[in-house]
C-alpha cells in the first residue's frame, strides 16, 4: 500500500532498525513506547486487518516466541493485537511489551 507507514519501514524508506527480519516478517521498536521494550511484529506483506489473516498467524507467533526467548522476556510480557477502530495503522501488527527485569 502506497501510504502505509509500515510498508515504508519494510521498504527501508525510513530510519528504523530491524531487531529481526526474515522473508516474511520484520520486528522493530515502536516510536510510541508504552513499556521499556515495545516491539512491533509486522508481516512484510501488506494485510489490512486481523480479518484478512490466514497462514501468517503461525509465522507471527513463531517470530514473537523468538523475540521473547532472545530478549529473555519469558518472566513477563504482554502481546497486544488491535483491530477495528483500535488499530491505528491499517497494517496487521502485534505489540510485544515488557519491562526489563532487575538482575538479582
């Protein structure tokens, strides 16, 4: 989609740094932080909404699991998936939020 901010990020038309990237998905930091870690998991293929998802859901799940493991967030994190009037960017994405746990 021409004016989609996430499509522009995926095409590297903006200065975002990918924390993860494969053939189908990218992960990058949100610019509207709601937690110490606030990552966005985004399919590279433009998909408007949850209602249009099919096989991508498994891939998104695998990427989310990888990020939780790689960032050592398994003790506490939140996944947010907005839709309809709550979906600010019309490109399917998940928010992965977590606070850094104190080292003992």
